[in-house]
C-alpha cells in the first residue's frame, strides 16, 4: 500500500479530506494516543488500513462519561498505545480463524443430517422442489416458494457454469440432483431457511440426530433434549457469527439480536445474568451441537489465545476485552472440560 492511502470518511454530509499516514498519526497523538516508534506505527497503517485498525478497534480505548458513552470529541484513556489497538486487531483476527473452523464443522453436520432425513422421508430425487414435501403452514408458504426458487436457481447456475461440477454431472447423467449433493453448494443461510420449512416430523428427526450424538458422548445424569425451535435458534445464531467471520468484520464484541435458547442455557446451568447475545453464548451453543472432541479443541484453542494475549495490553486488561466478549469470570467451567 502506498503511503497516504488513507480512507475517505463521511462526517454528516461532508467527506473527510484525504490525509497521509503521518497526518493520521499526528491526529491520534493530539487525541492522547501514544504512538511510540513512528516507523513501526506507520507500518500498521500501511499493512492494514487506518479504518480497519483504528476505527475498528479504538472504542475500548476511548474515554467515556458516567453513562458509558464515548466522550466527544474523542480522546484516549491514559497510557493507551497504538500497539495495543493493533494487538486487539490481531487478537480478533486469530479469534475469527479459530471460530470459523468450528462453525464450518457444525455446518457440515447440519447439511448431512438435513439431507439424510429429508431424503429418507421424500424418496424422489428432486423432492426438495415440490411444495408438498414441506411445512403446509400458510404462514410459511412464501418462504417455501422462495426457498424452492433459490434451490432451482443454484442448480441452473451450476449447470450453466463452464467448469465441470457434481451438479452438472448429475443433471447430465441422472436427470436430477439429489439433496446430499446439492447441499454442498448451499450456504448456512440457505440451510437455515430449509430447516425452518421442513415438516415438523423431519425437523424432529434432525434435532434428534444432534441430541443423540451429544448424549452418546456424554455420561451426564440428565439428557440434553433440544427441540426444533432450540436448534432453529442455534442455526440462526451461527449464521450471524459465520457472516461476521466470512466478511472479516470485528468479532470479539459482536452482539446478535435476542435469539431464544434458554433451554440450552438451563441445561448447562448458565446464569440468567450471562447475555445470550455475545460470543460466549455462541460457545455454549456450539458445545451442544458439535462432537465432544471438537468442543474440547475449541475450548483449548480459545484458552491458549487468551493466555497468549493476556500480557499484551496495559491501558486496558484482557479481562476488559473478555467482558466485551461476554465471558464470565468462571467461563471455563461452562465449556467442555479439557
């Protein structure tokens, strides 16, 4: 990146004028941010973009009033350093890299279960293109039609694609694409809608797959019994976090809307004081739907990441950052034992 390739930012109806990296650092110093070695700080902005680093991760380092609102004009808390902002930026990147692995593991399990259970109930190869094979609730008719159109378009696009693919192979050789092939081209968002419109019977079977897997692997006195609405909430939550990771957006303090999964929280004895909108709540949900081995690995990787960064902040602490992530003080006791 060339020096001075800073972003244009809008302030009201006016666009903030171009400024060089040196000018950007000077502005940060006037707001109380320590920049230390100018050359090193310059490298941050050259490598990653001012907007991504500073605008993305400055908030926790800014002064706030008694109500918790950022004081205007912005000014940094005592001893805040640009190195810390960059460390938080890299911490978040590593956090995304860890999390996306386990979101994809769940996505694979979900696709496999839905494809198997739907095909078990509806034997025709392209049964997913018929309204009769989905929920008949009139309130879901629009979603059913939209989902069928989406699946049809995906097939059409793959057939028209110049490169050879499994969809084109099945159309050319078998005159239809089975669902267990098509799911490989569907997003977690597609699968979320698909699960919503399945018949109650099919939804129960998919949910039972996840219940059985968890209960086989755990010797708990109380069985985990998710219902379809619980799993629906898990899928929606995972879809939201999956999008954050895929688009490399800020993850550590990302919060979702209020997705109901109190049954899962109750099973793991999560206090009502712990938010169901944060990253930590996602870890609890993942514990209920990925295998025990993967759940242990996820816990271990998150712990190692936190340990690695625990001494890299001075003006704030790793505890402050974990609070933003929704982690309670005894967070490890709620995850799979390692």
